[in-house]
């Protein structure tokens, strides 16, 4: 085991004597280290451990199951290596006893054992997230209703008035729940609530800088000012070097003013000094460097704008802001009282149902371990702690304060905690994960070589065993420049940089690609079109990825497209892929309430609740279930012009309407008498809608969506709610979050589209990180009130006297902190994205004004202090572009720039390209130059009348041709569809009766083609065998009796006795009646159509496909003699050559033979 480990991994596996924090970079084998550390205890010669001596905490149940499997595999490997070791054999038997679980599963087990100490029923159950969401919404809405109708509390109305909700207060519920979740993740929620109120009491405070909000804002400003000072010193130096003395003097003056502002220590001093004289830039007009001037001007404007934005919060002095805080006191008390009321109602509801949620598990466990007063480890804590030799925590970076307190309490006595994670991958802040916990320990703990027992220590694992050297170097280039203590939480230095753990075979191309795509109006569709085209290029068989057996061509299943958000974005990528015939799977599925099946089921429930809703009713009637046509609905409405649709259909005799009314009557009765889930089951049973939607494209996904809808009804019932109307209101509450499928969608050999968050822990040979120019969302700071775990609440201030509302001082501070924390989370999201790739990392950045974006960024990189530059970004792509603009491969980018940053040549080159709109967009990049319009009216008229359409020849030829038309005929059996000719418009006359008695030649040909399509070749060695096959086709309804009588079995048998027929019988890969549609150069059809394309359609009668080529066969039933055979071959030659060209284009291999077989004289003719 030891020889397989790196030096860093050895330290992580064998170090003992104190708490150990392992910072495991992406792909560094942290699971292997955890398993090997466990095995090192088991194999300890002096004190061998049992597997159930350890508590192993994982982030998800799936991770726990996977870890248990890996431990089992490792035990099997060791047992094979040490067959005489009976202790190892016992561990395999004890594996099921091992405590490997999520923190919530561990808490649940402990609480069931000690339920009597925390006043919990021992038979409590853990509610799932969906069930909790329904119950929380119900309890909060109930509390709001009671507060409106019964409360005379002025604080509550002050809170409501401060929000300005407009027509209703629907938006208040998610905001209140967000505050509640923040409180529940603190060690003492009630204390957190009280602190929010206490912060609004400003007695004894002389300056706003003494408040938590002011202290944060001043500290944040001073750090930023230090960076701006350095930037303006750079600007002054650059101006001096360019001989621009006046601008240099101005820049130094600004730097002095900024220094004076930075020295301010109180809030009022900042307000007094915040006015910076940025002056006016004056440049000489002659003998100057225009590029330098433009760079200085744009950079100065950029710095001015950024600083002005940050100084906006320093509006008034403390005296005024004290009043501002006092105006929010009542609203803050009202909010906290409402949440405390909700907490009591929610807790009581859970107790009635004998259930707990995930937060309850954590807090009840903490009560058990520390007591409700949090005074110190209890007897139960010591008893539980003594059970475990060590506690191992996986994904430690995603822990919250409550979870960490549990771990620290259980390991306080013996310091026996092993924590492994990667703070650079902490991307679940929206789930209340706190990366600051990991960072605090990472900064405080000593390196393992320097620590002595029992000091806490740390190990950094930087060797990556997943990705190729090029991918790792690319990620290092981005984060070594862009990650810092202010952006990401730590400096990305030598210890954090990813190293190639094992050498990888070269794929013969750059492993990292960056494509900047100029889009029309910033549209997603252009970037998606490029990505789809690039995927098509990568899967042409010439581009390679690594496998266990060596290099192999890229397959669609190797590829993942990662997006920051799927909302309104993923649909464009899915559409672009599907348009190019590339199968894809959108991970997690789309919002079920936006799908056809989800909307229909929702509409049925709406109609059951109230049938007098016209829109849902019409949707149900016109659906695939009842199939009432638009004409039928129009007829019903014309007969009953007034009233609602439901009244209009009451008198209808339409059988479809009668069936609907019968079903509706049953459903409305069931809605009164049956549970919701039974009602949904009844709808499924009576409409068979699950079977109907299963028969549609993506039928399996549609069935899963309906099942998820059903599960929603089941979850709603679990909390004791059965009212259909309330369930419909609950469905409306999904809002932007949507209702997503319960199960992950599986796409087989298809491209996967997913969010970066969903990709965490996964890896793909080829990863597209797309939509990098998507600007950061500001929604987290736009609510009527904001919340932060450290700064508490930020309310909106209402000035009733002046009838205005504005963000309070506290809200500005909370918003600033949310933005800073969000920026750090964003770069960690980018880190996760760039480290998912194994062999190829392809980044795409689509922007409307691409030249301006790149040029301005390059100018700032040359003059703005790096620490400031990486903070003032608007999207993930800005960070990537910063790394790219320093590389010599970015020649196309640098050509757009007035200023070129310092570049270097990397060991692993990137492939960097600029894509114009003309190449993949919807419009040409360069606008056509409009000629000067003549002043005289007559000249304008002449210019208009002289216009000649440039594609005149193309208007004379149909844009879609059939292969049959190549021989001058349009009535062949395989090409009737959409044939263009005057014959299509000729009237069809009924044939005289006497003509029907004569066998129709065309009908006989159609019957013969049908026989050749469906017969079993191996059964047709003689005429009798052919006759049996024809009878089988008649019995199985492939042929009518009349068609069977038209078939000449003797001639078909004769074909299979030819050399060509025998080859066909023996061949394994045979295509019959192969329909195709391809684009081909129209010049082959007509020399006048050079540069045009024609859509060619046709049906190949038969083809034999081999690795080295294709054999095409076309059957003809024409009357043929030796005298007209040559003419017939000449006549059909263009048609079969069109077949050959199409087959070659589709299968990407040559057509080595083309045959015409004439049943008329039993002769096969090879066509050259």
C-alpha cells in the first residue's frame, strides 16, 4: 500500500497525534487516502483496529455507499495479499457494522438512542426535503394569515409596510424562509434572532464605524483603496514613460487623495474625505502614442467608476444614519417576531407528525452533546466520543457551523478528527455551507512536518491523477492569476497548484481550447451553434482521447457541456445539438410544469377544482387525451356564443365532449372523497395519459415527469393536507425553481448538458465550459430585505414623511458582503468546472461587442493592479480571458487590442480562436456598406429598378429534388412524396371499370418492391420458397391479397439464383428501402447553379455495407428487351449515381459497386 502513495499522501495516511486537515485538490485521490488511512489502522501491528471503531461522515448517501464498496474492494485486495491474516477476514464480516453515513444519518441514529434526553419520541422519522418544503410553506402562510387577521402588533405592520409588496405578499415567503435557514445554521438560532434586534439599538455608539455594518464597509473600502493607490501609481509611471507629464501629475494627485481617504479611521472621516477630485485628463495632440493615451483614458475611467460605485454607501454621517437604523427597528422586530411565531408553529406541526427535518437533527444532536446552554461536553458526548478511535469527515469544506461543532465536540478530548476536503470546491453557499470554517483551520494549522503532538496539523494534496498535464496547466494558469484571499479565500500558490500525478500519453493536440465567439445581441443561440459544430468536428473519428488501452476516437458520451445556470440557457444548447443530429441529455431534466405532460396534468387538476376556467379547460379538451379539434371547438362556441366554455359544452352531442364530461364527473367526486394521490391515479387510469406520452418522443422522460408529479401529491398528503385547491397553490409556489424529475436522466452515448454544481465529483474526457460571458446575477441583493450569517438583517427604510423607500445603511453593508462572498464562490465554481476535464478542456466565451470587451480587458491588465483587476469582473469569462491574454497563442485576441499585456510561452499550449458572426452566428459580422443615396429622386428610382437578384438561376429549380427526378421521372414509387411537377396539379379521374381488370404495371412494381423489402432472403432459394414468403407477408398484412397475386415469384427466385442474389443472401449487413435526405452541390444538377445547394431525397432499394465500401442495388420492373436494355441503363444511370453519392456521404465510405437489376429479363447490369 505504501509504495503506491505519494509523499503527501503518505503524510495524510500515517500521521497520528492530533486533528489532521487534508486539503485535497481536485483529482488528488482523497477517497483513496481516506480508505488507505482506515486500512492503516486495521493493519496496525501493535493495535489493530476494527472498522466499526471509526465514524466516517460523507456528504451524500451515494458517497457513503460508494465508500463502503471501495473499503470492501480494498479488504478483498489485502486478504488476497495476506491470506493468513484472520483479522482482515473478520473486518469483511464487520463491514456492515461500520459507521459510514451522512452527518444527518449519524445524528438520527444518536438521537434515537438518546431520545429521552432531548425530549424526542424514539420513533420519530426524518422528513424529506419536499415534505418539509410543503409543511414550511403551509405553516408560514398560516402565521401570516393569523398576523393579518388577529394581530394588533404595530411591529408586524411596520415590517409589512417596509416591503412595499404591491398587489400581494407572495414574494415575502421565500425571503423569510431564507432568513430562517440562516438562523438555523447558527449554533443558537434564538440568540441569532436576538442579535438582529440588538444591532438596531445604537445607544452608546458614537460612530457608524463601531457597528458591525460600518466596520465591515470601512475595512472593505480600505483594502480596495490600497489597490487603487497602486494602480494610479502605475498609471503615473506609464504616463511619465510616454512623455505625458500633465496626466502623470493628475494620477499622482489622485493617488495622494486616495491615500488620505484610506487613512480615515471612522465613518464620519470617510464621509468627509470621500470626495475625490479626479480632475480632467488633458493629452497633447501631436507626437503622442495614441494607444497609450487610449489605455490611460479607459483605465482611469474604469478605476473612477469602480471607486465611485463603492463610495455610494458612504452617503451620510453617523448622526443621520442613526435615525436610519431607528426607522428600521420596528420592522426588524416585526420580522423576527413573525419568524419566531413560524418556528413555534413549524415545530409544533412536526411534533404532531412525529417527524424532524435535517436542521432539527443537527440542533437536537448539539443539545445532546453540549446541553441547551452550550456549556460544554455532556456525559452523552463523552460516551459517544469514546466509541470511536477516529472520526473521519469527507467533503469538510461544505460543513456549516452546527455540523462543525458536532465534530469538534466529539473529538475535543482526544483530538482524533481527520478532515478532508478542498475549499476551492466549496460551492454550496446557497445550502448554508461555510467555507470560512475550512479556511480558518487551514490558516491556523501547522504543516504536518512542523507540528508536534497534540497540535493540529494540515497536509496539502496537489497531485492530480485525473487530468492530463495540459488541462492541469491550463487550470493553474487561470487560478494562479485570479485566485486570492479576497477572491476565493486563499492564495493559489505553489502548494495549491495542480501537479500531474501520473504521466499521460499525448493526444497530439492542445488539451485546452478557448473560443471567443461574437454573438448577435449577446444571444445564447450563436454560442450554442458553435459548440454543436465543434462537437460534430471532434467526433469525426480523427480526434482522440485517452482510455485504459491507449488512445481512441472521441465518442458523444465522452462529452459534457457545463453551464453556470441552466435557466433559459440549456434549451438553446439542446436545440442546437438536436438540429445537427447530436443526441443529448439535459441532466436533471427541465421544469415539469413547463412540459406538455406536466401542463396537461396541471390543467386537469385546475378544471377539476373549477371547470369554469376557460384556458385550462380548452387545454384539456384539445389535448391528446380527448382530441377535440379546433373546428369542433369553434362549432361548439358558435352555437353558444355567451358564457364560459364549460356552459357551452353542456348541450354538445359530440362523443368526445360527452366522454370528457363523464370523466370530469368522476374526478370531481373523487376529489371530494379520495386522497390527492388516488385522484391522480384515477386520472392516469381513465385517460391512459402515461401510455399516451410514453409513445411520444422521449417517452421515458415523460413518464418520469408524470411519476414526479404523482410523488408531489403523495408528499403533500404526508403532512396531512388533502385539499386540491391548496395543492394547486403549492404548485404555483414552485416559481422559478421549477419541479424537477426525481431521477437522473440517462442518455447513453449522448452529450450531457448540466450545471457546474451538478458536475462536482464527476469527470468527463471532454468538457465544454460554456456561457462564460454570462454576467453575475444581482438577484441575491435585490430583495426587500437581505440576510447574512455574520451581519444579520438589512432592511429597507421607509420615509413616510417624504413618501420614499430606500435601502438602509445596514442593507447596503449586507449587500456588499453578499457580493464579496458571491465573487469568491464564483471563482470556486469556475475551479470546479475547469477540473472536470480529463483529456480536453474547451471554454467558450460569447459576447456581442467582442473587440471592445477584449481590448478594454487587455488595457486594464497592463495598468490596473492585479488584486483590484480580479475583483472588478462581471462574469467567469473575465478570469479566463485574463489568463489567455498573457499567452502568445492569443494572437487573434491581441490583434484586437490597443495595449498588449506581457505574454509568455507555456509548456502546454492552448488552442485559442476568434469566431466571427459570419461563421456560426445568425448574421454577418461586418455590416454591408450602404452606397451613398443619390439626392435626385430619379436616381433612387433607377437604383431600385436596376436591382438583379443574385440567385436568379436558383429560383427556376425546386430547392428539393428526388433521386428519381434525376432520370426525368416523377412518379416512381419511392419518390412520390413532395415531387414537384405540373402532374401534381392534374385532376385525378376515376378509372373505367374495364381498365381495372387489366393488371396495372405500376401496382405490380410496387408489390414487387414490397416483397423485396420484407421477405427473408435465406428462404428464397427457389420459386416455392418465394411463394411461401409471399403468403406469409399476406397473412402478416404486409401485402394485400391482390398485391400478392401481382407478384411474379418465378422472377424473384431467378434473381436469387444469380451471382448478385447469392451475394445478397450471404451478406450480414443489408439495408432495404433506405430513405435518405442529404444536401448536395446544385452545380451537379445544373452548371448555372454553382455555389447553391439542393436538398436531395430518395429511397435506396437495397445496399450491402462493408468496411471497405458499399454495394448499391436498384430493382426495376420495367419491360426490357435486349434491344432497349442499353437505353434503359442510360435512362436510370443518373438515379443510381445519385443513390451512390448519397450513401457515400452518409456512411463516409466509398460506393464500390452500383447495380441495376431488371426483373423483366432477369439481368443485372453494373453501372460505372
